[in-house]
C-alpha cells in the first residue's frame, strides 16, 4: 500500500492518545495492494444539535421529523468514509500467501536481506558471549540492533517498539535504545508526500492549504506528519502521510515471518505457544493501523462529525 494521510484538527499542544481524532484522510485503496494513491479530504466540526423540525399531518398518530440539511450532508460524508474503510485490506494468511507465494525472487531477496542483517548481529552476540565481553558491549549491540530494525523497515520497527516495552525479555540498554523507535525515525522525501496529497485529491497543495510545513514535524513507523492550515476554513490541521509502498513491504515481511513461525512450532519443543497464531495476531493489528479511515468500535457515535470535501 502507498502513502495515505490523516489530518487532525485538535490543537497541537493538547493532542493525547485518548482524544478523538478530527481528521482529513488521504487513504489508498488497500485491497489491491496497488501502488496508486487515493484520498479524501475530511474536515470534522462539532455536531450541530438543533431541535428536530417536525410537520404534523392530519393523522395525529404520525409525526415526521425531517433531517436538517447539515445532518444529511454529515450522514453522506460518514457513509463515504465507511465505504473507504470497507475497501481497506484486512490481513489474512491467505492474502499474503496469494500475493507472495508466486514471487520467489522477491521472497528470496528479502529473506536474504533479513537473515544477513540479523544473522551477523547474532554471530557477534555469540562471539562476545564466548569471550566474556557481552555485558561490556551491551550498549553498542543495542544501538546496532536499533539501526538494523530501522533499516529493515516498518515491520521490524514495529517489532522493536514492542520489545522496548518488555523488560522481561530485553536488558535495560536494549529497552532504552529500542524506545527511540517510538518517534526517532527517519523520514521519506517531502516531494513524495506532497505528490501523494495532490494525486489523491486531484488538487494542488495551494488550493487545499494556505500553509503547510515544508518538512515533517514528526515521523513514525507507518508515516510522517505535517502541520497545515486548511485554505477554505482556516483550521490548523495535522496531515499524516503513510510511507510509500508500506503495505507491500509489510505483507512480504509477514509472509516470511509466518514461515519462520511454522518452523519454530515444528522443531522448537521448548516453545509451547502457537507462534504462528501470535504472528497472525500481530499482523492483523499492524494492518488495522494502516486503515486511516475507521468507524468507531461497537458502532459508537463520534462527538465530531466528519465532512468530506473531495
């Protein structure tokens, strides 16, 4: 999948994880795993709550409550956003198997890259352990592992982020270094991000935003964020753009990791947990994060209404 983006209108100084996003989404069509950008500009505003207009027919038992025009527009916008979410890829083992099972050269090339990077790292650990210098070099190796995960891409960045919260698995030096993967990540070219926005909307940046930061204000494993001001409303927003080709890369990695999980389940008796099931659960969560247009869980109603302008 290719870059998508979300624009959040909450004040930059008050953003929290628990806050409800008011967003502009530039969402690619995930189902095809196709490198074509597709997007919608979504602006949210507080939901108007006027008293319902009613007309009273001759039959006193029947009352008609027509929707306000603004509310009808909101429902149409929400329907369009929900349709985009439905078109998003949902991870299944069959999906990655059908996509990469017939691409042996790509699979072998990526497998070699991963094995070479992590294998050389593992050999260093074994050599240092044998020579009694493993404790002395923990910080050096932790930095090296963080660098390897960063170079290997989003899937391994996500893995590193997970390990950074597991003191039962990693020494303190590794926890500290891997925690930098939460926000200290390299960016991709700004030209690619801006081209994505324009291609998705079919409009120039100048016609969408009165201002937009020339470089990202933050970068994460799946994308990077720009600060902008919507031209037609004047509202300050955050534009989150997904990394180019991210779904393709993540899908291939999980195809390989899942194969490793089968080998572990079959030959490593000391591990009694179903490793493949854990990998599938992790992959599902990552694919869900790729969907920037999401309906609230359980059908709950958002306090803000999304209005699509496209």
